[in-house]
C-alpha cells in the first residue's frame, strides 16, 4: 500500500513536467526496455519497478509504448506502465490511453537507425519481425445527438428528425403526409448561425408531381417543379 501511495504521489508531481508531446509514467514492476514493440526484440536494459518513464506515444492498439528511460530509448509493454488518470494511478489500458489523449506512433526502420546504431545487434534488423501495419484510427463521431419522433392519426402521419453536429450546427426535418400528398421541410443551421431550408411537396392526386424550393443563407431562393 505504501509503495502504491508513493507511486501515486510521484505521478502527480511529475505530471506537471511533461510537455504536450509526452506523458510521464512509471513502471509497475521490473520490465525489459526493448528495441521494438515485441518480446522478440533485444532487451536494451531492465527498467526497475517504480522508475519514472517518459512515454512518447503508443502503437495504434496501445499494446506497446515508445519510452525514454534515463539515457535509453525503446519500447515497453503497456500493461507494465502506470500513469496518473483523473488523479489516481492507473494501468495504461487502451480505454485510458484514448481518454488521456496519448499519441499514436509507429515503429519503423527509421526509428531503429536513429537510436540503435551503436548496439551490437543493429545490423540484424532483418532478423526481427517486420513492424505490424495498423489501420488508420477511426474518425471521431461527427454527430453529437440525434432524435426522431412521429405520430399518425386518421388525418395522416407526421415525422420529425433532428441532428446536432460536433461544431454546434443542426439540421431538423419534418415530414407530413395525408390524403395522397406529402410535404417535407428541412432546415439547417450552421455553426455560425447561418440557415438554409428546403421544402418539398408531392402529390399523387390529380396531376401527380412535386415542387422543391430551396432558400440559402443570404435569402435567395429557387423553386423547381417536376412531374412523376
């Protein structure tokens, strides 16, 4: 318990020293600092339990992280890394890595050439497994909320949908149908307050057809009619 409290206190202290590109962390037990993100790569040194680390980012699946320890640079399995998360010590799981904004980095021959030229195994690059290829990280959701409601009666049906985007813009659409005719109005408000609308009306009675009117953010409008 005392050791855990010490690690937590140290994490809180060192967190202020990390810049925007790095994250201060700690080893939860003795662990090998390796020359690549797999146990098949050579061990550069052993990081002792409780030692302070600087994380420069992790692979896309957050399984291994690029680490500086003392004068060394290499890779440590994320399950041996502890960070301060919401004021508490936490193992670096994928969920916590994402929530903490840890950068996604890659391992390549350029990394090997930059840090390991002086090591005796430097010329054995081809003997180790090639760096794993990862798909690009998913894009952040563009929609923050979406709702839909509707009702029907003897007179007809009405449906309303509304969506809000990540920058504050929104779109709402209302559709009403009754007695063989339908009308739909869609209104969009941008993040800076500009609006645009589209109204479409269609009928299947008499002379079947539709009209569509669009109004832009500056007040200009156009109407188009077509027959089915």
